[in-house]
């Protein structure tokens, strides 16, 4: 079985995914980091040099190649479901979990660095709200949702394991 974590940028997919993989004795893949490794280039540079649609094509290609993995926790990029074929690829991969965080919490987390190209705007909070409004319904297509608000990481991991 595989577990695929989806959710907005800064919702904790990478950190929680790593801990979840350790607890389950699973492997861990972070799609952003894997793409960066394979392209030898940061995600922000891929966006700047080749544009968002090129990055989305890399995400689709990676999800297709991941179809053969087992016992793996996969943390995905926040915009992965904007490519409509990815929901199907994620469903085929395994159990999907939406890590839901509030706009306030996300804004606090994403303001710590400038590595997210879609959030480099004059009004980051407004951009987060707008993107969240259009992406939340996509995330809700996950097999189940975990509300991460103010919860300790270890508790979130336990909750995911309980729901599996
Ligand atoms: C992106 C999501 C981000 C990061 C980059 C692009 C996107 O991932 O890869 O800013 O537009 O899908 P996180 O959700 O891990 O922050």
C-alpha cells in the first residue's frame, strides 16, 4: 500500500510524510524534491526558466513512474491536482490524505521563505486565500481529510494511521 499526502503549500506534507514513513517502516518520496534532484534544478528555477505548465508535466510524468512503488509515503506539491489526470494517478497509487490547515497557519508557514513561485506576489495572504478557494475542492477528493490545526505532528501521524 502507498499513502499520498495532498494539501496546500505549507500544510506540512513533507514533515508529516517523513514521520509517517518512519512510523510505518515505509519509504518516503517527496515529489518536489525528487523533481529537483532529477532536473538538478530548484522548483523556483524550473518555474522561472520553463514556466508552470512545464513543472506540471514533470509532476505528471513522476506520478506515472511512481505507479510501481509499494509501501511508500508520497508527499506531493500543493498544486499537483491542478492537472486533472493527477487525481486518477493518485487514486491508483493508494490511499490519499488531505492535510487541511487554516489560511492563517499556511500564511505564517509560507512567509518563512520565498521558495514558492506562485506565492511571490505583493499580497501573499490574498494569493493564498484565492488559491485555497479554487484548490480546496480538489483536495477534498482525497480518501480522507485530517485537520492539522494546532495539532502536534506526532498526533497527526497517529490520526492518519488510525484512519488507514
Ligand atoms: C508548488 C507547490 C510547492 C512547491 C512550489 C510549487 C505548486 O510545494 O513545489 O512552490 O505550485 O504546486 P509545497 O506544497 O510542498 O509547498
